C-alpha cells in the first residue's frame, strides 16, 4: 500500500451548497463484505464497495492470503473465496495503512487459522491500542507478539482448532466484537460475545446473510451474540448502502451554510449508526427522509437537508455508540449553534485515528471557536449561525474525519481555513473534494 504524501489545502467559505449527491459505500460494510466473501467457497459479487484506501488494504491482505478479488467496474467487485479454514500463509507483512478496522477484524480472522501474519501500519495506526483484541484472541489460543503498549507492528500466530470463549466486551467496540465473531467462525463449538452497550451490528447481519448460525439475544447482562463455529458460508451478492459517516459531512455542511439545500442519496440508516440524525434534529436541523427502503439488508433513505438555525443541546450519552465517528463533525455543527452544546460520553474518541477530542479542540480553537475540553468530549460555544472567524491553520493529525470536519467548518468562516494535510481523506472518501466542488458550484 502507498502511504500518501502530505498535501495541504486552503478551504475558502462557500456561498451556498445545493444539489444531489450519492455518497460512497459504507466503510464498515465494505470491509465485512470482502472478508465474508473471501470465507465463502465460490464467487461473491459486491456492488457499491467503497474504494477508499482502508478497504483496499483489506482487499490486498485477503489476496495475500489466497482470495481472488477483482474489480469489474466502479464499485463492482467479484471475490472468489477460499472457505472458512482456508486462509493461506501470507508471504510478506500485511500493510494495514491507516485502517484500524482492517487490522482488528483480520486479526480475528487469522486467530483461528494455522498461519502466522505480521501487521504493520502508518504512524496513526501504530499508535492505536490493540490490547482490546489481543486479550480475547489470546484466550482463544492465538499467540500474539505486539510492540510495546500492545501496538503495531505485531505478529500473530493463529491456532487451529482454536478454543471457543464467552467474552464480555470491556469497551463498546464493534471491531472487538467482530474480531471475536470472525475468529469463532473457524472454531469448534459456540463462541459468545456479550456487549453491554449496543454497537454497530453489520457483522451479525452479514454473517447471518452468508449462512452462518448466529443467535442474538437481549438479556439483563446485555446483548449476547453467539456464533456456531466450523461454519460453511455461501457466496452472496451484496449491495453496499451509502456510508452515513460520509453523509454526515453534508448533513452538517447544508445545515450551517445559509441558503443550502442538499439531497444525499442512498444513506444507510441502520439504527446503530444513525445517532447523528437524531442529535442534529434535536438541534433544530431540517432533515427529511425520502423513499425509505432496504438495501443489502440495511435500512436506507435519501436525506434532504436544508439550512436551519441550530441551537445548542446536551447530547444524550446513550447516542454515543451510534454516532461515535460523527463526533468531530457534530462539534462543527455545535460551533454554529445558538448557545452551548455539551457533547460528552465518548472517551473512545481518544483512541481513534487521532485523539479526536484534543484534535478537534485545537482545530476549532485555531478557527476562533470557544471550546472546553473534557476527558470524554467537548463543550462548544456556538456562533448562533454567524460565520466563525477562521483564518488559522489546522493540524489534521493523519485523521480523515478531522480533515473533512474542518473542511465543513471552513465553508462558513469569515476567512479561509488551511488544513495542513488532507491526504488521509482518501482512506474513507476519495471523492469528497469533488463532491464538495459539485455542491458549491466550483470546478473540482
Ligand atoms: C468500526 C467500529 C468503530 C468505528 C470504526 C469502524 C467497525 O470502531 O469507530 O470507524 O467497522 O466495526 P470501534 O470498534 O473501535 O468503536
């Protein structure tokens, strides 16, 4: 995988945003579609796959372990899988680039196969905690040697047959849950994950869609997901819905730039992902759902978003898991609301592609916004809808969501905002700046 050169960008204010766009495929679902297709015997087809660097890192790793993966056209891919238990020994280290999801889910996949893999990544990924997957996967029998602090680079030697476990998640993490379920696929017996707090459920949905035996029970201990091992997956045809985490940037941009009217097509609205829509509506956003439907087993709608006067709120803590990746852009919405927004209950933000609490505090302060940092979030004093001062230079910290969130903030600033490095945007949303140009009537 290539590690892109830093490229800075100065983003001027926009007069209004208008038009229709279709956001790229969901990142979480794209990773899972490739992985489960690789574990099915025969040919699967995926339409609407996100072709960002993170997902391409997953594809490259699966190829290195024996899957045949081909691109037939824009977003259309075919995968010839090797079957559960059929992973081959990769010849070289697996370069995960910036992608925590690729790393943690593939660690799970490999943990119950008799192969050894070395995982490497960029500076951001190499600073992220892997202990959260090392602990349960070691209990299943994997032998993992990590760099100090449980970080990348690390080497994982899988065990086959692995040992089924019952594991209560100590952190609300869909990646940890998914790593254990994927390891459970090639493990005799039943592997159980207990999640006290509901996190995105794409793995459970898709595993069932591929024919795995997955049981989900709501209990007083939380949600228990059981997977029966030594599964046989059947190849599927999957349509990936648009990514709500990518749509989030346009939801906020259209809400804060006066005169805007944007329709975002094909947005995935799985309840475990749709927290930002709820939070923005509480703030007074004007969001209409058009043509609700089901795509690839996931609820989807087009969203029409018009400029609106936002007001500050206290974001309910229980919304946090369903909008965890949207906090940076929620902080931006808060910067334009009337009064104070308190957005807390999200300490996991500290261990994302960057420390998103510290990064957004610094970025907003550099843009003239008043912010108070908490251990688990930010309080933001909004402009009441006026343009923010802007004018500063923002450090994006190798974090795509900081780069895109601050691009959105710049669209309603008095003076242009400079971002030191927007190349990480390619990890999740390669067409972001082209779509911005289209909506603002500029030439890309
Ligand atoms: C993801 C889960 C979340 C999210 C990440 C994608 C996934 O991470 O932040 O962008 O696809 O399972 P955590 O599991 O660390 O919460």
